[in-house]
C-alpha cells in the first residue's frame, strides 16, 4: 500500500471518530458546572475538535502530495506486544485490582521495550535493567494511586485486596 492511501484511510477514520465523539460530547453536556471551562465536556469537545481539524489536514495533505513511496508496516512486533499487554491489563483490572494489574502491565511494557532496545543482556547488566524497570514501575504506580485515590478521591478497583 502506498503511503498516501494509508494516510487518507487513517485521516478518514480519525475524522469519523472525532465527529462522532464531538456530537456525543455535545449531546451529553454537563450543565452542573457554573463555568464553561469547569465542565467535563469542554475538554472532550476541545480535543475532538482539534483531532477533527488535524484529520482534515491529513486528508488534504494525502490527496495533494500523493507520494509514491510504500507505507511502513503498521502492525509490528512492538505494536502486537503492546496491544496484547494492554488488553490483558483491561481484562484483569477488576479481578486483580488497580495496583497489581498496573504493576504487571507497566513492568511488562518497560521490560519488553528496554530489553528490545538494549539487545541481549546477561548477568549483572540484566539484573540492573530489571531493577531499574521495577523501581520506575513501583514509583509510577504508587504516585498514580496516591493522586487518584487519596488526592482526588477516586475509587480504583481493589481486586484481590477487597
């Protein structure tokens, strides 16, 4: 497939998504907030509007230039692994809870991308990378949990810790 055709298809899909999302957000307006910028739907309208404008720009650019170069592959090993890990995260979120499933998801993604970028590691270097990924994961999940659960009062799925 040529790159311009791929860009055209992507632009059309994103445009349809942005229009549907914009209409849905417009219909579901939050009238409880006193100020327009304080409403939840304001930012959905803003971002879907921006996505719609950029989608039109992508469609116009793909129709004007029409480069003959072949399109790069979209579905690669990295994409497939990422989609599978995120799908598993979504499937296990209610069962395992936010903390456990988030640690597993983030650690899996970090290890996959780190080890793929660094090549084959052995011994102490592998252990060092695993520990760095584990530290980043624990700090990130703890920070997100504290922000949403404690600071914002959002109930996150407890899972096995019920």
